C-alpha cells in the first residue's frame, strides 16, 4: 500500500505545528523584551505596543507568564512587571556567571564608597547590555538601564568603552546601523564619535555628561581577558556635580582599584603573556 501521501501529510502537520509553536514563543519573547525596552512596569496597552501585538494576544501571553512566575501583575496599579523566575534564568547563563559572582562584592563596595550607581555591562549584538547594577544609600535610583536592558553603543560611558575596544570590523558594523540621539548632548556624528573612541583608548576610560539623561554623568573603564580581549565595562553614574568636579571625572582611582581586583580574581589561575598583560594593564592606567 502506498503511504507516501499519508507520510507527507504527517510531515506537513508537524511543520505547521512547529511553525505555530515558534511563532508563539517569539511572541512571548517579544512580551518579555518589552520590559527592558520600555520600562520595568508596564500596562497591558504599553506591553502590546512594545511587542507589536494586539491587546488580546498580549493579555493571554501575560496571564501565562504570570501563572508560571515569569511575570507579575499589580492589581492596584494595573501594571505588569517581570517575575522572580526571570532572575533564576539570568543566574543560569553560563558564560558570564563567574564574572557576575566575582564582581558582585567588589562593585557593591564601589557603589557604597562612591555614593553612586555602578554597572557591569557587556557587548552583545550591537548594543551594550546591563549585566548587573549596584546601588548605595546615596545613589540616584536608576530605571533607564535595568539588568538585561540595552543602550545604544554611542550613548553613555560604558557603551563607548565597549565600542572603543571592539575589533575594527565590528565597530564598523555597529556604526553602519546608525546612531541614536537620547539627549541634545548625545554624540551622533560618526567622525566625532571616532575621535572620542580614540581618546578612550588613549587614556583607558570614558566620561559621558548629560548624553543619556540630562543632569547625570558617568565614567567607565574596560575589563579584559588575559589575552587582551574585552570582557566587559565597569561604570558608575550619578548627578553630574557628583561625578565630574572642576571639569575632571571623580572616583577614577576607586574605579581602577575595583577593575584591577576583579581582573586579579578572574585571572588568578592563569598567567597571561607579558605583552598582553601590559596592554590590558596600560588601558586601565596601571
């Protein structure tokens, strides 16, 4: 008996089901992404708009996420937020897990000693991604760059540090996508940005004033692998008069000490080649 038609029908049905499943997952991921694209707490309308879904579809996805602990709903404000299950997923990411664990105590201490908000960030697919953040009792509450959130590579001290130490071909690819203006002070001209990146490489740190949020400033430094490749950026932010005094960034020595301590803990079991280590050390002013 010829079963070819039945077999093909089964394959078609499986493909259709898989296609629907992929679309459902993509929609759920779009809903999750809306929280780091738009803000930590959102209404149904805001989630639907950010995820480019109709409200009925967004509502069904959110209800499922709430039931499974990946989202939470505040009945009083009628807003949704990410749930605690998301933190468990973030903690299971293997390639940067050790970095977060090692940096946590050091950067928490840096935040408290400087009265600033401190960030640990990495480069990923054209954006700067916040890997972790640390606050002090005196720091400005930051809602514009939550853990998992992204910043354009031309905006802020940490993104520009990351951009400055990427391979040249990757820098070209990032800039080919265009630049983003968050405030009137954001550098968007490619030529001017190239000069700023060269300055970052020369002195080993970046400073940004009013270019992400007016009234706030930030400074950032790179963190390297033993072979000289970029791992991450460490940055701190606060009110501009607190971060920049007399035209010069404050807390540079505190940041250098923190970066050196993280680097030493990360690489304590490996001895980098001398010329690579010298390159990494010189970039943080050692």
